């Protein structure tokens, strides 16, 4: 009986030890699932402005719409709760676009400039294709800002105009990530920020901004810790 009890004790000890080992491995695996990260990227933004908002309807006036060729950028940080789900906060400088005005009858000319930016908070879903390559999609909210300023010369455009508008929009995006090491990865994103600005069909009212629909394509580096 004493020998049987000893064998039972040894067996119980072994089972308990195995259970503790399994629990420790599970806890270790769960801890690696959750991590924080920071990142940034450079890209180009398509503003898709509503051209009718920037037309000068006076007789003889002409308007040409272009965009600034500067590179846009973004910065972000987030937490990966599991290998498949995370939460991300970001800021994006979405660049600017310009409109040139001319009214020969009064020897007047001017330039209107729109600057776009956005703060965003989104959930991110990730699908691992293999150990180093993954795909992701995001959905959330974006606070998008459209700032309009005008400078001109001559009797028709000297006064100028300034306006600003904010919109809270649905943010949608998707992308891919290539892991270089435990801490670094390359990331590629497309993000659509919805529309922002006052749709006026003629920028003659004070405070008008015109309406735009910014979307950004970017590439950058992500640091995991």
C-alpha cells in the first residue's frame, strides 16, 4: 500500500508539473501575441476635389485646378491584441492642392490653396499568409480637416478668402506587411478618408472651402516592441 501511495504521489506530481509547464507555455504564447508598435510612411494623396466648387462664374474669368507635388506622410501607433486583431491611432498630412484664377478685364489674378489632414482611430484585422508576409484591413473613424486660403492681386481678387471645415468620416483601408526581423517590418497601405469641406458650387461666399475626397497610398516602416 505504501508503495502504491508513493507511485500515485509521483504520478500526481508528474501530472501537476506537466500542467504547470503547459500553462507556462500558454501564458508565454499569449504574451507574445500582444505587442505595441509605432510606424510612419511616405506616400501620395489623391484629393479628388469637386471642381465646380472652385469656378469663378463671372464673365471672362478662368480657373485652372492643379495639385501640389509634395510627398505626403503619416505617423501611427497601435496595439496588436492577438495575431489577428489590433487597434491603431494615426495622423496623416494629406498634402494640398491649388487653384489659379484670372480675370483679364480687371487685371486680377489669384491662387487658392487647400490643405488636408486627418486624425484616425481604427480596428485592424490581420491575416498571415506566411511567417513574414501578412495582409490587413482597417475600419474606423477619421477626423478630417480641410483648410482653404486665398491670395491674389488686382481689384477682383485682392481681398481673398479663408475657410476651414472638419468632418468625422468612416475610414476604410487595406494593405500588406513584410516582416524583416522581430522588431522591424515594411508596411504598405491604402486609406480612404471620405469627404470633407463645404460644397458651395462657387467659391465666392466667405468661409467656403470646397469639397474634397482624400485617399492616401503609402509605404513605410513599422517598429514592434
